[in-house]
C-alpha cells in the first residue's frame, strides 16, 4: 500500500539560467533566468499540473525535475536520493523511471523508424531482452495505449495526431516508468481527440500506479485531470494548491487573472473579470520585489521592493503575495477562510481511496 502524500520527486532551490554564447569581444548578455529558486514536491501517485503563460519556465522546470537539464543551482531528490550524487549508471536507471511525453508527437518520433523500433528502442537499450520478447512487449504496449499490434510495422506519417501521441506514450511506458511528465501532451491535438488522450493517461495512471506531472496552457484540461496545480510566473511558482481550491478560490492575483481568462459557458458563472494587461517582462531582467508587480492591479510600493515569501497555508496551499489575505477578503466581501469546498473534499477522498487500492506498478 502506498502513502498518498509521500514524495516521489522533489526540487530544492532549483534554478536554471541560460547564458547565450557571445563573440569573443562582445559584452556577455544577461542570462535568461528561466527558473529561479523553485522548490516543490511531487507526491507519489498524484497528478500535478504546471501552468502559466508561455515563457514562464514550465518546460524548463519539468526538464530539471527529470534530470534532462543540469540545474544552475539546486537539487533534485528522487525517492530520497539526490540525483547530483548518483553515478552515471545509477542515473541511467533513474531516467528509466522518469519519462517524458512531448507536445508534438510528430516532431518527437523519428520518421525513419517504424513503430516496432520506436517503441522497442528503450526496451532494447534498457532490458537487453531477446528479439521475440521485445516484439511481444511492443505488441503489449501498443494494446495498452489503444493501438493494434499490427501497427508495429507502420511509420509515424501513417498515423493521425492522436495515434502518434499514443505511440509516444507507448514508447515512454516501455522502460516501465514510475513517473510520466507530459509537456503539453494534448495541446497539439484536436479538441475531440484531447479528451481521449487525457482519458488514456488517467487509465494508465490507475493501471500502473503512475505519478503524472502535466505541463499545460489549457486550464480546462488541468481542472479535469489534476490533483494539485502549481502556477508559474517568470521563473517562479506563485501559487500551489489542490485543484478545486485553486479554481474556486484563487489567492494570487496572477492565478485569478489566469482563471478569469477561461471562457465560461453558463451566465451564472460569469463574474467581474480581471484582465491580465501587458506582456510578461523579459526573464533576462525580471522586475525586483514581486515579479508580478508590473502587471498586478493590487501592487503597492512594498511589492516593488520586497520579494514575497512563498507562504505555506493550512489546507495544503502555498502562495507568494504580500497582500493575498486582503485581496481575497475584498473579493469575497468577508474575511477569507481557506476551507476546502465540498467538491474538493469529495475529490480528495476519492484520490485517497484510489491511492490505497493501487497495486504495485507493472506487476
Ligand atoms: N535552451 C534555451 N536557451 C536559452 N533560453 C531558453 C532555453 N530554453 C528556454 N529558454 C527560455 O527560458 C524561458 C522559459 O522557457 P520555457 O520553455 O521553460 O517556458 P514555458 O513556460 O515552457 O513556455 P511555453 O508555454 O511557451 O512552452 C523562456 O524565456 C525561454 O525563451
Ligand atoms: S505581492 Fe503585490 S504585486 Fe505581487 S501579486 Fe501580491 S499584491 Fe500583486
Ligand atoms: Mg513549454
């Protein structure tokens, strides 16, 4: 039996600054501060979403967590072990456990390889299984993701977008991972196909006891499939909360603006909207103090000078804003009490029940 809140993957003070290579006599450009001092925990068996505008650092943070990028500073801890202290051989084993699914399955699948090779390659690399065993395993993986074993002889261009994403997922599953990171796994797909792929990911999570980290623009997808959501702005996490609490009572002004930007279908759901004005500042020169102050309708002098701490609240929430209490109270007309909604409590109960019935991954 698993403990729902036990961490599987942790980032401590993760930082990634990209430095452009300039010519010998040129002045060095300011580094792009893609991720700055981010700490977060991914819990075993949960679906954690990373959201935020384009360029906020979601993909970079995801790649840091999966050890696909070397951090400028900070540590990644996987199952209690600091990846920075592992040997090359130990790291190879960890990489099998932590797999990624890309946004554009066409770009991420080698067009000259057939499906047998694409999906079979990780098995060949990691398992050294006999050829017939590999073929059987590829057939099993294809069935698992809703494709037919006969598809193994075909090439990526012979498939639809949704089928190609299934091939990408089969390849990611080939090394029997414990955690899958989907970097915008459905945003390149038609809306009708998006739901099918989301459902597939949820089924696989159940079947194999996976942990999912989903990077996404689409808040609707996130609301449907995640347990907790981390909101990123300009290389930092500004709010982290259980999904229903975040949607029903966003505390950070940036989260409020993001949620307000989601179209609502029912008139009763319409409320006064907070429009997110201006562009995100350059990550090479982030504003001092609170990085959101240049666009925040609630900004005050303190916000320009002091960086807010990422405060831990009751009810499993964290927020980085000097004035979240006042802002939230003003919005609701009464002092804020951060209590979980009924929907959230039901979801949490379901999540916990699901965790306790999960079997070991990949029997
Ligand atoms: N290899 C790189 N070299 C230089 N800058 C980079 C590199 N990768 C990312 N960046 C920059 O780091 C910042 C964060 O990028 P990242 O791709 O992590 O954002 P994102 O939130 O995933 O955006 P999107 O939603 O567009 O995918 C951006 O300013 C981006 O231009
Ligand atoms: S700290 Fe200030 S600028 Fe930043 S989000 Fe809060 S109110 Fe806005
Ligand atoms: Mg990205």
